[in-house]
C-alpha cells in the first residue's frame, strides 16, 4: 500500500490544506507531523470555508482518523479553540476521530511571550514570526526541558517541570527588560485543561505502524514549506522545524520506508509572509495584481503576503532537498489574463550565474533573478477540471515549469474549491 506525504515546496501557503482535503478521500488516516498553529490551511467545501491550524485537513470529510504526531508543537488552548470553532461549523471532533501523540511537546503561554518579546527587541533579528511561540517551544524540546502532553497526567511533575523551564525563560525575560512569569501563571491553567486533553493521547506510533501493516493508506500533511525549513530554508528567516518528507517519519513514529510518494505543493507564482530574502519579489503593480487576484493575505496573522514570479531555481532545490516525487501546482487561475509571465531560471551574483540559492544570508539577499518570459493567456483556467479545458499557453507554462524544476506535475488546482482539481497522476498509485 502507498502512503503519501504532502509538503510545501516554497515559503508556505501553497494550498496544502486544499490538496490534503482532496486526497483524504483516498486515505484512511491523515497525520500532521511538524509545526503547530503557525500553520493556516484553508479548505473550501460546498461554499463553506474552513480554516485549520492544528487539526489535520482530513477532519472535515468525516470517517477518517486524524492524528497529531509527536513532531508537532501543541498549544492546547489553541487546539480546543479550533475544535470549538469547527464544531460551530458542524464538524464534531472527539477522541474517536482525533488522536494526539502523548510525547508531543506543549506550547505554553511563556513561549508566545518570549517569541513576541524577542521579535520586538532591537538587538535580536526580526524574523516576522507568527508570534505563536513556535520557536521557543521547539528550543525547549531540543534543550530537554519541555512539558510534553503526557506529563499532564501527573500534577506534581507538571509543577516541577514548569519551575525548571521558567528558570531559563525568566533569565531571558529579565535580559529583555520584560516582566517575569511565575509558575502560578501557568500551572493552574495546564491542570485545568489536562482533563480535556488527556483522552486524546496515545502512543500514535503504535496505531500508525499497525495501520501501515494492515495496508491502510496514510496521508501525511506538512506545514510551512521547503524554504522555511530550519536546515534547508533561508536561515535564519525560517520556522523552527524541518518541513521536508523525512520529518513525516520522525514526526510520527513510522520509518522512512513507509513514505512512498512525496507530493510537493507549489504555487504557479511565489509568495512569502514575514521577513527574509525573496529573489523574485515584485514590489510593483504586477506584484500588487497577483496579491489582489490571489487574495494573498495570511490565514493566521492576516498579514499581506509578498508576491513574485515563479522561482524555478528555488523549487528545483526544494525538489532535491525535500525528496519530492511529484508536484501539485496550485493557483494557476490567478495568472489568467496576464499578457506575459516570467519564470526565474537562474541567479546572477557578482558576474557569476548560479543554479542554486547560496547558503549565506547576505548572498541570498543579493542574488538577482535571471528571467525567461513566456506568453500569458486571455482565456480562463479557473475551475478547469481537465487538461482539455486549459488554454494552450497555460499548458506550455506548466510543461516549462516541469522541465525547469526537474519534476512532473501530478495534480493541478484551478480554484479554492475542493473539486476544482486536474488529476494527472494519482500519488496513491505510483
Ligand atoms: P496552505 O497553508 O498551504 O494550506 O495554504 P493556505 O490555505 O494558507 O493558502 C492558500 C490559499 O489559496 C487559500 O485561501 C486557498 O483557499 C486558496 N487556494 C488553494 N488552491 C487554489 C487554487 O488553485 N486557486 C485559487 N485561486 N486559490 C486557491
Ligand atoms: P502554512 O502551513 C507561511 C513563517 C512566518 C515567519 C517564519 C517563522 O500555512 O504554510 P514561526 O511563527 O513559524 O516561528 O515564523 O515562518 N511561517 C509561515 N509562512 N505559511 C505558514 O504555514 C507559516 N508558518 C510560519 O511568517 O516568516
Ligand atoms: Mg497557510
């Protein structure tokens, strides 16, 4: 049986949620394996829009098991706010359909405080984070002082661990001239939410291994994207987790051999939220036009996304570093009506031509895109569900992208709606 990992191929917001929802009809279990509620995945089903941050994008379909793996950092208050919000939209989440890794790390209120204090401080690099405490929570995990979901079963242990964790964070807050946080601000809140969280916990790795053994289909849902990966992205302007396919294994407790197909989600142009280098960024009316037509505003923070032409160098790099087998190309419809379209095929730096993004931040900021220009199309691709409905110039654009990124297109998305997809190659049937 085939299992599929869906990951972002650019700087996030490529349309992973829509594609995971679409693919979930072919799978039994949907698993989140990294990130946290910094993610914002949008689904549009029968005219209703669902915005998910921590819940796997299979939850709306019903009849599927959703899993939050050990690689995710969980803010329990955000989780239940999301569960309550989606209940108001008619989707009921119970421990029967959602299972959470008992060994997942918790995001505490202190993490958001530290995240935002660091971002506001002049002496530290401003990343433009979502302010959700993602970085500080992962730092605590690696530093071995985090509170894990399973710890909530023992109130004494929670209190002792919070004290130890605050020793570290309060030293930092003092240094940043910020008020300290006391255990009293955290422990009662944790103990109050524990009875609601504990019924969802289990060793999910056992369930996933058993499901895999029985031939069930597992769909892994990545958050963020390759260029936000803490190793391979535009460091330090990245998120604090690995976003590639390897993390689907580590972040869920299945071996890497269980992931048979890696579907990279890629927009037909490029966007980025937050700070950091962006070689093909368009700070002109063309960028404004793409942003307006594509509704490029952040799902989580509402921030305006920066927009630019398709960067084939970056996506080719993502294909290699993330192990992508095929692409789901989204938002092709946003490019309808442009007279011409540009694709970045290389970078120029100090008289040299590069076919990859160098690691040094200062160089990443200085590379100049080399463009190839293709004719646009005046007909519409919006809502197309077959190749034959696409204008010839749009097909040419897609085929040229495939060549340049050295990877085939498996799916094409032509609107925010669930059913507006062109299936070229089924990832579950490689
Ligand atoms: P994710 O974080 O990768 O799940 O992506 P987001 O949900 O943050 O952002 C993608 C946005 O584009 C959402 O508003 C989707 O509804 C929308 N979207 C997804 N696919 C398409 C598409 O093919 N065309 C258009 N026009 N919008 C799309
Ligand atoms: P989805 O899953 C786009 C960006 C932030 C910031 C950087 C670090 O919806 O694609 P963090 O709060 O993670 O420490 O912020 O990463 N970022 C995203 N950008 N989509 C996302 O998720 C993102 N999650 C984080 O804007 O630049
Ligand atoms: Mg998003």
